């Protein structure tokens, strides 16, 4: 990883209670209002355009924005990472990592036989 990527900011998108704690560790919280999909897409696009290194997205929003997120993860330098919300994990983070590793190595190394 280059030092340039270490200097790029990080953000968290989601509901107030889930993203506000990220501010304590230097991650910029972006609160999304329920039902505001257009505003969420705009916020995500702006963060990518501003060259954020990583954007953590609460799983509920990650599901709603999945198509745009997949496009970003394939074409842009910004990494979009799902995080559990207050209701707990839906397992999207593990699925995302599993998919990325499978693409990189050409097989599912996480399967249990």
C-alpha cells in the first residue's frame, strides 16, 4: 500500500447510531435518512469523486446501493466495505470478502468440506 493511500480520508455511511461512533477514530460519518436512496447515491458518488480511500456502508444501505457499490469496487480506487448496523450482522461483510478472494485466487478457499 502506498503512503498516498494512507493519507486519503475514510467515511462511514448509514444511520446516525451506526456511523457516529466512527468519528471517534477519525472516520467521517455521513448520516443517511431512511428512504433517502437518491441522497445516499449522491453522497456515495461524491465520496468516490473526492478520492476517499474507504467508505464503510451499513449493511441495510449496502443492500440498497449494491449495484452502484459493485460498479465502484470494480472501477474506482475507493473501496466500499459493508459493516453491520445496530440490528446486527447480515453476513454481507463475509460474503464480500469471500467473493473478492474467489475472484483473486480463482476458487472458494472458505468452503467447508
